[in-house]
C-alpha cells in the first residue's frame, strides 16, 4: 500500500469510529429505555419492536466497530510486513555500503601507496642523475689533470725543442 492510500484508510477508520462513538450513547439510552419498557410490558408489541430495533442497532454498531478494528489490525500487520521487508533491504544496503567503503579505503591506500612509490622513484632517479653528473665531472676533471698535464708537457716539449 502506498502512503496516500494508507492516509485515506486511516481517515475512513477514524470517521467510522467517530460516527459509532457519537451514535453509541443515544442508541444505548434507547436500548436501556426500551429494555425496561419491554420487560415491564412484554405484551405491548410497540415496546417489543423498539427494543428489538435498539438492540439490533447496538449489535450493528458493535459489528461495525469489530470490523473496523479488525481492518485496522490487518493494515497494521501489512505495514509490519512491509517494514520488515524494508528493514531487511536496509540491512542489505548497509552491508553493501560497508563493503564499498572498505573497497574505497583499499583503493585510496593503493593510490597513496603508488604515489609514494612514484615519489620514491623520482627521488632515486634524481639522486642517480646527480651522482652520474658528479661522476662525469670527476672523470673530466681527472682526465684533464692526467692527460692535460701530459698533453701540455708534450706540447711544451714540441714547442721548446
């Protein structure tokens, strides 16, 4: 049942109960009055008819009230079943949400881990590049010192002869 239908039924039940409530006391007063008249004068058909009518009216109200409360109970049971189904769905969605949150956390950890690995690799690359540049400069410096002095000596000896 959808919500507007439930609200409509609730209003109908409320109206029915209020109608019975407003009619009950006057019907009960009539029943009491005609019950006394009928029992004091059972031979008078008019009192017997009024008594039977007022008794029937009370029985009809009682039946209507019983049917209305029975329908209310049925609606409550239906709502309870629907709420149980919604509760089960909600539990399933909570479990799914928990699994998804764990997956997101794992993905974020993986992303953070890969960012750290990338940063570490960049740092190692820069350190290695710096070492290689230093080695090249050292090799050039040593080569110039070793071979430069011998080249200068041989060029000095060639020019000085």
